[in-house]
C-alpha cells in the first residue's frame, strides 16, 4: 500500500496545476459567458497546453508522445479541471482516442495518423457513436431488440466504403481533424456483430459538420452533428476487422475490464472540479461576512464545507485507486462505479458550493454557478440510469466468477 | 367544513390560463432562441394579452376595479403561467399582489390619482423598492439571537409640503417596467413608504447587472433629490408576516417543475430504447413517479398555505397548525422542483443540457428559486424559530 | 368550496383521542420494558378502553350502530393513536375499517347474526384473510406487462347446503385476536369471500413466526375442513382500488414520525451543550425544521387522500388529479417518517439507540412501514403506471 | 502509488476473513436476538479470536503483541466486521487503548498493564469519557461555556486520588478489566486544562459497574454505566500529567492530526459491514425470484446493487488511503472525513440491502435487518453534527496553513 507519487508523476501534476492557475483560470469565466456556441472556444489555450504535452500525454513515447501512465493522466486531468472542466476534457478527449489508436490500429495506420497528430498542436481527435435515434442502445444493446442501435450505413465499393447517415452530440466534431466513426456494415446483424469502425479524416469528401450544439455547461467543449452523404472512406481506414467495431471492450482494447479510459476520465475530471469548489467555498466562508462575522462561524456553513470535502476526498481516493488499477490491469467494475460516483459527487459538491456563495438578493457568484452547470453534464455522460445499469451488469458477471 | 372541491370559477380560471399558455405563451417563450439564458427579453405582447384577461389585476378587489381573486386562485394562475414562462408569471404575480397591497392601503385621493391609469393601461406595472444595496436579510448569524435593527440608508427629508428622497435600491422586482414604484425611505419618524411615479425627476432605473438570477424583471433604482408631495406617503400598516403570506413564488416554482415533468412524461412515452418506450423501463418509470409524487405533494402544501393566508381563523380554531405554512411550502417546493427538473432533464440524455431545448432552462429556473433571497437554509432557520414559538418582530413601516 | 376548516366534531375527536393517548396509552406503552422489540404484548386493557370510546367501530355507519366517522376523521384518530402506540392504532384501524367494509356488504340476515356481538363485545375484532403463503403481490417483473391471473390455493368446496374450506393464509392482520374472519377462497365459480367465526372447527390461528415485522397483531391461519353455511358467503362486490382507499396506514406511519419529532423537539429545548439549548444551534434547529416541514407536508397529503377517498366526485370535476392519491401519500410518508425518526434519534445521541428509550422503537416502527408489503419501490411502479393511465384490473371476488 | 498488500498484510486479512466466516457468522444472528442485554455476549469467541492475535494486534512486539501497522489493522477490522460489526469492535476497542498505553503511559505503567493484558485472553480494555450531562461538550468544548463538559471529580489524598461521579454509555464497561478514566482535577479550569486521565482497574475499591445498556444494534458490544463512590486510585495510575488528560490530541498521542485510531476504526468497521451487505444483496438478487425470474433482472434491483457497491468501493478506497496516511504520519482532516463518510455509507448500503431483501408481506430477512440496526450506531459515534463540525474546524485550520 503506497499513496505517494513518483517524482515524474508529481512533476506532471505541478506543471498542470500551474497551467490551470496561470493560463486557464484567467480566461474561463469569460469564455463560459460567450453568447454563442462559437465564441466559447479558444485555439490559443489548446496550443499552449499542447506545447506542454497535455494533448499528447497518452501517446506512446515511440511515436513522440509523453507515454505517461494512468495515474499521471488522472492527476493531470484533475489539475486541468481545477481550472476548467471542459478545457481539461478537450485535452483528455485526445488521450481517449490516442489510446484507441495505440491499441487498435495497425502499424500503417499508426504511422499515418499518430505522427501527424503528434506534430500538429491543433490536431484534435473525436469519435462518433451516438445518433439521433440511438443513444443508450449503443451503450447497452437490448437483448430483446437486436436491431436497436446506430443506423449510419457503410457499404463497400471496391477499395472504398460509402457512408450515409448522421451522428449527433459528437465531442470535438467542429474542431477535430480525425474521427473514429462506428457504422453499420451488416444491417441484419445485431449491433455488436454488424458494426465496423472507420477512421474518417476531416476533409473526407461527402462528410461535413452540421449544427454546433450549445450546451448549458462545458461551454468550451465543442460538440456537433456529423453528416455523411455518400462519404468515401478508403478500406485502409477500417480499424480492426469488418463487423467488429467494439474495440474498447474486445481483445484489442480491453485491459481494464470496461472502457479503457473513459470511466476514469470523467471521474478524474470531476475530482478537479470538486477540488476547485472546495477551495472556493472555504475561501468564501472565511472572507465573506454576515454582521461582521465570517460565514464560517455558522454551523450550517461548516456542515456544508465538511460534506464537500468529505465527498471530494472520497472521490480522490477512489480515482487514484482506479488509475492504479488501470495501470496494473486489475479487472473489476470499479472504474464504472467511480464514474457513477463522480456524478453524484460533482453535483452535490458544486451545488453546496453555490449554496455557500448564495445568500443576499438576486445576485449569483459567476464561478460557483458555472461549476453547477458543468457538473450537470455528468448526468448524461456518467450517471444516468443506463450507465449505472451497465455497471450493475458487470458486477453481476464478476460475482459469477 | 373540510372540502377540496375547487369552485367552478377556479376551475374555469385554470382552464382559461392553461389554454392561454398553450396557445399564446409557449409559442413565444419556447422558441429555441429564447431558451438560452442570454436572451430572456420580456414577451411584452404576451404580458399585454394577459392583462386584457385580467391577470395583471387578478388580486385587486372588485370594488377597486380588479378581478378580486382569492389567494388560492392567484396561486393556481401563477403556477399555470409559470408552466409557460416564469418571467410572465413573475411580472404578473408581482403587479397583481402589489395591486392588492398598495391600492387597498391608499387613501381615496391616492386611489383617484393612480387608479384609473393602472386599470386602463395594460403595460402599467407596479414595484416595491425596499431592498438596499448590501442588505443581508438572512437570519444566519442572528438565529435565536436578537437581530440588530437596521436603519435605511435611503432617506426622505421633509421639504416644504413634500419630501425629498435620496438613496439607492437593489433587486427591485418589476423595477425596469414599473410605472409606479413604492419606495421605502427613512424619515425623521422612522421608515416610511412613498408612492413614486416612474417619470419623477431624479429617479433612474437600470436593469440588474451581472448574470441573470431572477424571474421576471429586476433592476436597481437610484434616487437623487426625488421630490414627492406628502400626499404620496402611503400608510401600509404592519408588514405582513412573509412566512404566512400568499405563496405565489412557490406556485411559480411549482410551475417550473410541472413544465419539466410534463416534458419528460411526454418524451418517455415517445422515445424507444431497449425495444420499448422508456416509460416502460422500471428505472425511468420510478424516476417519473418520484417526480410526480413530490410535485403533487408540493402543490397540496402550496394550496394549503394559499388558503390559510386568506383564512387566519383556521389557525385560531386549530384546523391548521400555527406555523409559517408559506415558508414551509416554499422550502419544500424549492428542493422538490430543483430535483424534479434535474431528474426530468436526465430522461432526455444529451438533449437535457442543450441551450435550444427547454430542459436546461427549467433546471436554471429552478436553481434560481432554490438560491435567491436567503435560500432554503435560511428558510429552515426561520421555521426552526417558529417551532419553538420564538417570534421575531419585523421592522415596522412608519406612517404619518 | 375549498375549505380546510375541520368540523368541531373532528377537532373534538382529535382532542379526545390526544388526551386518551397522553393519559391512558403512553403510560402503558412507553414503559421501558415494552419499548424493547422482544416484548410487544398487545395492551388489551387500552384496546378495551378505546373500544368503549367508539374507536373500534369508528367507521361503521351510525345506522349499523357505529360512530359513522368519515375517512378524514378516521385518519386523524389513527395518527393520534399511533403517536402513543402503533399496535393499538393498527388493531383499531383494521377492525374499524373492516367493520365498515364487511358489515356494509352483509345481508340483513348476516348483520342480524354477527352485528350484536360485534357491537357489544369490546374485545371483538375483525380480520380479512386474503393473502396466501408464497404470494408475491409486488408489481416488479409485471410492470407495464400483463400480470398472470392468480388462482387461490385455498379452496371452498360445495358440500350440501354449505362449503368446506381448506387451505392456509399468511400475514393476516388482526388474525390472532379476531372473532370473525373473512376468508377468501377459490370456488368453482372463482374466488369468493366467506365469513368464518373464530370458533369454527378446523380453523387454527398462530402468531406470525419470525422477527416481528408488522404493527398490531398478525398471524397465520390454517383451514382444514372448515365447514361454513352458504349463508356465510359475503358479496363484497368489486375490490376497491387500494391506491385510492382510506390512507389509514400512512396516517399510522405519520403518528410514528410525530412521536419521534415531538420527543426530539422537547429534548432539544431541555438539553444544553455548548452553553446553550441545543435547539439554538443551527445544526439541530435546521434538522428539526426539516423534520417538521416533511411531516407537515405528509399530513397534508394524507388528509387530501382521505378526503378524496370519500369524494370521488372531486376527481370527476377535476378539483383533484386522477391519480392514486393514497399510494402517493403512502410512499411519501414512508420515506419521510423513516428519515424523520432517524434524524430525531440523532438529537438524542447514544440515548437514541437504547432499547429502553423510545427513539429506537420509532425508527424500527418506521422501518416496518417503509418495507412491509411491496415497499416503496413497488408503490412507485404502481404510480408510474397510473401516470400513463395504464390501468390494471384487480382480481374480482365472485359472489353467488 | 501502489494499492497492493504486503504478504504479511494479506496473511492477516485472510486469517481474519476465515475467522469471520467460520467462527463469527454461525453465532452472530442468535446472539443478536438474545432477549436481554446479558445474553448477547460470548466469551468463547473473544478467547478464540484472542488466540489468533486479534485482541493484541496493536500492541508493540516488544510487549508480546502483534505490532501490526494501521493498514493491517484496517484490513482486520473490516474482515471481522464482515462477520459481525460489534464483535470486530470488541477486539479493536482494545487496540484503541493499547495504542494509548503504548503512546502515553510511562515505562512502569506499560510493564504493569500491558504485560497482563497480553497474557490474559479475557483481558479487555475500556475508556470512560461521556457522562449523563456531558457528551458532545467533551468532544468539542464550547468557547462560550468554559466549564461545560465532564463532571467526575478526582481529589488528591496523599498517594491516592479519590474519584466521585458517574460515567455512562461506556464501551466494554461490563466486561473490561482496565479503564482509562477522565476526571476533573481542577473544577475551575476549562475542560482541556482541568482534566486528568487515570488508569482504573476493575477491582478498584469504590468503583462499580451500574446499569448495562441494551442497544438496538451492536448488541454483542457491552456498554454500561460506571459509578465511582470514593473510589481510590493510586497516584502512580495517572496517565501523563495532572490536568492534561487530552492525550489523544496532544503531543504524546497525536501522530495523525486527530484521533489516533478511532476515526479509522469506525470507517474500517463500516467497510466490513458494507462488504457483507453487498455480497448478501447480490446473492439474494441472483437466487430469489419473482414469477420465476431472478430479482436481479429488475432494473430497480440493479440500480440498488450498483449504488451499494459504488458507495462501498468509494469507502474502501478512502479507508485504505487513511490507514496508509496514519502509517506515514500524514497530517490532514481525512480520517475524520472518512469516519463521517462511513456513517452515510453504512446506513445507505444496509438500508438498500434491506430493501432488496424486502418484498412480500410481513416478513423480514433477519440478517439484513440486523445490519441496519448495527449501521444506525454510527449516527451518534461517527456522523452526528458534532462529529462533522469538529472535522470542519480542522479543515479550516488546515486551510489556514
């Protein structure tokens, strides 16, 4: 048992902390309040962070990346999220898919895509699964409706595949240069057996970005529709095998018993937001006064601060444990449980922080209110009932062994 | 005796307003653009139509030219309006309740001066300016301890036959749209209330700065050498106990919850995942049931408080407990609706957080109700004092 | 029209029962020994006195010799009794409501046979035996799916001028103390109900085995060749919708919460820590306020459901929503009271868990309400079905 | 970062797990249901466990104990609590005070008390603080009421101290052989400056056990009144200095920034109960059926099982972290936070377990219902508002640094 960090881990943590404090915090509130969905993004911060290695943190060293372990990745995500949750996610979204390239792509694909990704500070990655009529059915294909799930169609024509259909709510869609796209290649087979994953470049003919979504929270984070109208993708861009897209839970990608990275990612990001909220709440409680007395003197404020810290430290313990478990290929349902837990924690902690900042009249603390909106994003990514049922199914499977 | 039948008029009011919301309010307020926090312009045309239906003068007694609706009816109307739009509901609730409060307290001369314009002009709204910048009305540190008596920084100095008012007010509901503003100011005899028409020289109103954190219309008022005749002094009598007043704000809050719930229930019967409508999944069904239970219970508590505010005799005869029923309804509703809005949004997946979809608006609207003023934490301390019959005297408004 | 005044009779009933509880019930039931789970003997003398006050025949119509109280009054009485003792409240509620249900359905001949003894004997209780061992009435797996029709294992075989009943019943409320038991059994024409006097040969009653997990009295019934005349067949008509019946059980549940809350509020005004009464600490004050809010709201929901059960016309005229209001009141009250009991106990520190102190009893009593039958999870599924107007037909009782 | 256990830690864990499974589980339900407060205890299980080292786990090796680290202690407490929470506490209560002997007693006292304690399998320890009118005031002496707190009086007479007064709710009182007793030696000083700690042996003249308390949960755990009527205690039994009893948060005892051991103890014990509940719930959900279908097929059952495991694994991560922090003398408020958290977790988890076991009719699952009663004990030991305010004060102090 050892909770201490290595020097390298500590160094990454400190670099990220400083970046969050000095570069992210000064811009985050103004970006959050930009009136339209396009004004919330900032290429400059992406470039700055990329130069420090945050964009390529998970790319193996042999391809020019930082090749860090999961513990380091968790630390960096949490520190960046202390500055801004969505900016942290914009970086880590690339790790998610660079994990996937490293795990699932063939050597030729790695050369073709990882090299340019590493070289270009504005090269962002994305993945398209969700469609207008298929959300949770992709995550947990129903037993009694074998044809449920995504509909985007890919048909082979010689050395190419022709893609037709639509994806929605796709992270990084409006800013990414390369996407993993799940498409139905056998419309008569169930989802897991009839879907193929393709690498689709931004400038693919017949592929375009549709609407850009404007979220209530995570406003920095770009999210959009993808429209495929006879989009032509070379066969060489098929990831793994045809009719076998489910890389992340199959042989090539599965090292941790669930999603390789996504569960940890959301939990670690939430941890950063909670840490920020705890600090803010304590600072406010010690400096703001009522009748000349610091708010902290009031029992109800103390109880809220206690609860915020209690949940945050429980989450921190859990996150660091699953990061270590990922590094050591421990099979369990823990990452999913931590992700579910992070939903409850980030929402409760940010809401308590808002309560502490609340009070007089019709005014709101901008920062505290932003964190609540960011926290609500977890509801559909990490803590909805489908995400919890999925983990429960895994628990039952583990218990059977 | 105990009877939960609504009157035919109450049911008719509810139906009429519900139709109005469906036909006239929602098409305006649920447009994608207006669902974004950054564009919450008041739907002036809707407010005007509502005024023509009598909703602006709903609580004003019939003999003063109003509709003369009782507190329960006012709450029913406010809930229905808030299902369509909280801003519409808040503006009308404020003018309607101030109409009752101010005009009932006016002298015949004052009524003659201000009444006709108020009744005739569908854009005529009212405001009460009593909060000062920096005021902290939270109980907090004063719980179970005597509170220091506050002195108003806004002053009214006698000058010949009238008064000159100087000062500033903050968070004035309806401030930016009111044509008549009741301003509280310190006189040499204590605090007093003055009727100040909007166009009075020296009076300036600005929208509340910073992120939007209120329903309806809200602003700051600056008063510099504002001269009003002594005849504009209003004798309002003792301030009513806010904890036992008409629960309009909880009713508005409940409307938000209902809008979210109705959207979720409808969607859950349309959306198919896992081969069946999501309402047929235990997890979604249970979530909807939990929302419905809490909203039903909240409405019951609001209606009780509304009726009680009109019937203090029911406390006297021990049919109702001697507690601040409106505060109880408010704190319960605020927590219930916030949770209901979040749970409803969750049923929509990613659509629950999109700014051109209504669910994120409902969450934000509910959050405002939960956190404005002293918030629920403060309400609970007030209830706690009432449980041990610890009575706080409210500051009184001086009258000549 | 809408009116929350209680009638003078209702207030008098409440006062009378409250005094009875203080003077006659609590001195018996709050003895240290009886607070332990292991000794919950029925306070027979208390039940007898309650019967003399009319509480055993409370709901029975006046023309049948009862008090003829309405549903709301019955709920008020049950809550008051449960503040003193849940067992007393449960036994009386069961006999009183069955008195109304069974005697209203009897033929004049049956009334003549069973009525006088029932009215005269203060120890005469009633039971309804409809649950069979192994029955699972939870909605669960059948949510939004058609449920399989269950066939009763207990049979009534025609034999000459009567029937012979064989089988077993489980979890029969009042079973061990009832002098008349209505037994449901399968006939060749479907399920039917039979009036079986306790002393009928072949009928055996035993106390419910295992840890105590009910309020009042509960037992198993075995029927071996029990012979009853055809004249004992009871035409009960359609089973009423349990979700819209009289909320006696929620009222009992609420009484538990009130007992816990009243104890905590009293203690918080006596106990001094940190140099002041603990009620003056924000943490304790807030806790008490939260308890009070939820209990107040629960009572409001229960009273609404009670009144609604007597007034289906209020649903028809849309004064009340077309929902299972009793189920709504039950699920809300069960969760509320359990939490209230725990929070109240916490105010007592270590004394909250001692078996000779009442707080741990209140927690246990509340836990039984939360978890018996299908529990709240099941109630929520039933409400979820009602929200989409998914109607389930109840099995009907056949009549000759 | 390393979550693996040493071989020694693993060995202790396995020994405790086996003992819980084979020795504790078979007797726990019957003892719990014993009608009176005396029938719930069993010396035999104490002796059996003592022979395996569970009673003396925390005694330094030089005095014949096991001398284990905090990580091991946390593991053993959790494993024993999987069998029975109160039996686990009966053992660990001795560690709590053997920590105290080791930290605060002088060499002569150690010889005089630790040796016989180690030698006798029925030698149990206890400590008396709470009095009928002084509970939370002892834990958090109020600033504005300096004389609040315990009243038991000790007056010096030559080489002896004469004790008069009463303690209540004292763990192990009816079965212990040696007790640490806090008494007022300067009635005019505030609590922290006017109290002295004494070692009081069971057979001290003038000292007797009063009422034995009968709790709703933790029924195995003995708890009683202590009555002092001119009880005579030798001056040699003063622990530390006169008027300076607060060993556990002062120089001699404070190694972790709070209670040495008690916070971890309750959190680790709760973890064991939760682990038991999770196992039971999964087993029941997979074996019990409705309409021929396992309960686990129902979404609401899955969601409950998910939540139980989520909270339990969060707690496990937190407990192991603070055990490690204790071993490494890391100063923080974490142990207190983990203890508060364990209250929320044990109650929610045991209540969900009862829900899963609930259902038909008027019957209750004995084991599931017992766990809820055991879990409620945390309300006044670990999770009441005073315990939370205390930790909040510590958080504020840490934030000031």
